[in-house]
């Protein structure tokens, strides 16, 4: 019985992660400017990858694979926000401004 429950929960997490990444991809197409696209993709990418990796860890059980998946998730938690911040700072330094000037700081 617990095997079916773990399988259902892991597939639910994998599907939810896929949904988050799909919404992030749609956001890249639909959001109005670079900075909102960057924010939308960064948040949904981190959440989607986290849910997918958690679902895969449940599928793997307690093993070395689970440890590797947790390390990959930690890598995502460190690198995705850092990359989004670096891209935003580079865009501001390059003179790119938001379509909403009342939101610009600086």
C-alpha cells in the first residue's frame, strides 16, 4: 500500500514541476519586458526543478541517487537566483530600462 502512495505522490510532484516549468515557458512569451520575463522564468524554473527533483528522489528511494538529486537541487537553489540577478544587473548596466518607468529604481 505504501508503494502505491509513494508512487502517486512522486508522480504528482513530477507533474506539478512540469506544470511550473510550462507556466514559466509561457511567461517568457507573454510577459511584457525583459525584467518581468526574467523574474517569472527564474521563480518558476527553481520551483519546477525542485518539484521534479523531489518527485524523482521519492521514486529512487533511500539510495545514493537520492543524495545526488538533493545535491543537484542545492546547486539549482544557488545558481538560478545568482544567474537571474547577474543578468538583471548586466541589463541595467547596459542601459536597458523597464517598460514601466515608475518602477525603475536608480
